[in-house]
C-alpha cells in the first residue's frame, strides 16, 4: 500500500478525513464561577495539516473577566497523538490554583462525547506539575513518556495520557 506524504514527511491525507466535518453547537458550559465561551471554530486546513477545533475563553461567570483559554481538537494527526492531543489549555497567572483547567476540561466532556471522541488524548511536559495534576485528576491514564520532535530539530519529553469517558453520560 502506497502512502502519499507531503514535503514534511506527514501523511498527506491525515486531515482530509475532516473535509466534511460539521461543527455542532455546544450546550451552555457553566460551573459556578467558570463559564466557557465559544470564541471560534476553525475548520480543517490541509495546507497546514490542522484538524478542526473549537476555541473557548474561560471567563468568570459573574465579572465576565477572561481567565484563560481551552481548545478542543476534534481529531488527531500522527503528530498530535504524541504532542498536543485533543485538549490544550492555558490559565492566566492570577487565576491559577483554582482548578479552572480541570473544571474546563470537565465542561467539555458532553461535547467530546457528542463528537464521539474516544479515547481523549492529552499531553504535557513531565515537569509541568500543574498540568500533570490536572490531567491525572480527570482520571486519565499515562500511556507513554516519549521524546517528541515538536519542530524540526527541537525535541521535548512529553507525557501522553488517554482518558476514557463513559458513554451516555
């Protein structure tokens, strides 16, 4: 079987499976003082090798202050399977320590289930203790720690976790 690869050696058709992907409107995502606000949906981009994704702002429910951001990728390329995963998040400095990343991930679970993503892949650097705690608190299982090339000639040690969500919840 012949594999068509692009100039970077990636499978040329890795993102083509998302050509006809239809975004669904997420239900309201609120957990007490945390609200996820959909900022943008990005369709697949075969030229850049991007899968479709949802970008949310973490905002304070009562003050509407921005507290961070979280992204949900609806699929994975071979690179995203080891670096990036389905979920990426960042909590702004003044709001760290309040479990906003964990709570934001949990708010995404109904959308993830509706999209049929299983398992959910989440990655982080092993020395990023806050992310390790966040990912493990979700019930994720560490499946590997690998040295991954994140850009040409640049390598980083990365933990790869799988999270299995119960269906129908």
